[in-house]
C-alpha cells in the first residue's frame, strides 16, 4: 500500500489496562511524542475514553474508569482529536467571559469630540465631557515635608496632605532622572530594560521570550523522526550533500550520519565534514536568533562558529545553513530571541508535513506479492501516456526521482503481469510522461494506462524540492 500520511490514530506497541481503572501502561509506545490530552483511548473496542493526561511514553491516565474488557500487553488504538475542537472550546469560554454586557454597552455609544466613555453601572456606559475635568489641581493650604499627596474632593481636583514616604519612596520622589529612580528601587540591568521597554515585544525579548509559542524551532525534523529515504544509521554517502533523514544532509561524500535512540530522543553523531540543514529564507525575519543543542559537536551558522546558547543576528528572507560537525548532537533548536528556551517537540504528523514541503516519496506496498497502483492516464498514441500522480503543493515542482524503472510495469488493468521497457519524463505539473515499446495491439490511443509495481516492494516515486 502507498505510504499513509494522514493517519488519524496511533497504535504502535501494546497497552495494558484493568477494568474500571484509569491507568494505562504501554509497551513499546512513544505516547509522550505522539498523543495529547483530549485524544480518545479505546477505539479498538468501540468504547473510547478521553485521555486526561500523558504522563510519559508508556503511561496514560484516563478521564473516566475503563469500561472495556481488561487487557494485558494487547493491541489498542488511540484516536487523535482534531485541534479545532480545543480552539472552539476556548472561543466559547472567551465569549462567556465577555457576556457581562460591558462590550455591548461600549459598542452602543456614539463617539464625539472631547468626550470619553465611563461606566454608569454594571453593563452600562455613557459619554463624559472632558471639559468637566478641566482646570488646575488645588493643593492644601499647608503640608508636611516628605508626605505623599492624595486626591480629595468630589471632582478629584483637590489635594490633601497624605502619609509619610519611606526612605526608598523619598529617594524615588527626589530622583532627578529616570535612571536615578530605577537605582533608588534597586532595579537590576534586566529590570531597567523591562521598565524602559518600548513595547511588549521588546520586554519579551529582554527576558529571552521573544519566540514563545508554536513553531519556535526553525529547524525541521530536529529529532530525525521523519526518514522518507529509509536512510540507515551509519550508511556511507556516495556523493556530496547527500540527504539522510529528512532535511539533514551529509556534507562530504564517503562519510555518514549515525545515531542512538533513548526515550524518543535520537542522539546523532556528526562526521568530521559535518551534517547540515538549510533553512528556507521565507521562514526567517530579520532579528536576533539563538542556537542551542546537547552534545559534543561543534556548530556553525552560515559558516560562522557558534557556541551553545549564543545569540546572533540573521537577515530576513535569506537562507540559513546550520551545520554540526565532529561530535554528538541532539535536540538542536534555532529560535528567535537572545536566550535559549525549552526544546520544542512537535507532533510527528506535523513534522512529516513540514518535511514534505521539500521532499515527498510515494512507496509501494511492504508486501512483495501485491499490486500497487501509482497512477493512471490515457494513451495519446499506442506507446505514449501522461500518468497522473496527485501531489500536495511543494516548495517548487522539484525534480523527479524513481527507485528503478525495472521496478514498474504498464498495464491496461490490474492483474496484467509482465514488464514493458519504458522511459519516464517529468512534466513538472504533478504528472509523468511515459513512453514504452508497446507490443502490437497492446495499447491504442484513447485507452487507459496504469503505472504499476508488482512483486517489488522497493518501488517508489519521489519529488525532490530541497534547497
């Protein structure tokens, strides 16, 4: 069967759960990387229960006691819950919070020059005239030195003698500049930057939080979980810049990328010549970025050596090359901001979708004895056809790659065996042009042609749109 890239469930490994219990234990599972609260456990027996928490790769807690049959190290299935379900619940909650009537009251006002809205009661507003609040503030006839002045009077324009200011308060009141006032309250350099930040974005940048949110990591497939090319750990490359796991290429020919894996995290060993990823310029805006990773490898960004946690400027719209060399590395992350944040783990399905913007491979069935239909078309002559294979949109049309022409055959219908020698050309529009040495009478103009793989599970067709 072709590669299933739209799976809506997870069923890797086995699961153990007792009747009327909420604890589920996995065997050979990676739940922490693949499942989230709100997904449904138990669709394999038609009795799904919402997952309350994902405790680890091998531990789940259900929201309600399990009413299905008890099972031990048995097959299971978890149905993914669409993300829009959570978004809808959040929107409903927000609308409930706005249901106090205040928004409607504000929307019902008709603005006028020299006025501003004020509350006249719960869920009620009116316009007030600025002229009613004009005039000088009137102070008391006498006051105590170092006391804080307080407003008094129905109009709010009268001052009265207030309470004594403490030592720090006096220093702030007597400060001749903003800097002196900040020093009086003991503000650190970070605190001063926060107090003088021109915007919320600048304040977040001061705290190293400029990129908090989804899609922080500009590196795609940082854990190496997507491997459409079926690269084997430690396999020697035969050419320079040869891709291994998706988006990562070994720079020098004759070298390799290898890895070990524990608790869902791969630790890579980069060769002396380096392994690198080119980040598309469309994902980069001008600003300060930070690179961080774990391990002994050295790193460069656009050829400049960078230390762990180091920040540096990048120019928006320009491709960025991140390379690791001569050592181990895991959980690499390039993000906006001046300080590194916790490593971002994305869902494997999302990671695959990001990878397929640059490279997409359609494979034959894993069974060597099944037919696998790659595409169909209509003959324009007795030996020429355009075979359509639907592709999702990619970065560019890219180049065509196939496993081997001998892996395929062309037939009128499924079940016709025998190989026909053919040549294949890329039409760069989601279709392939096929020409072949058709035996007399086998095909005719207007007849359907089917591109098949039979008795060969190695067959695949790919588009390469790498940078």
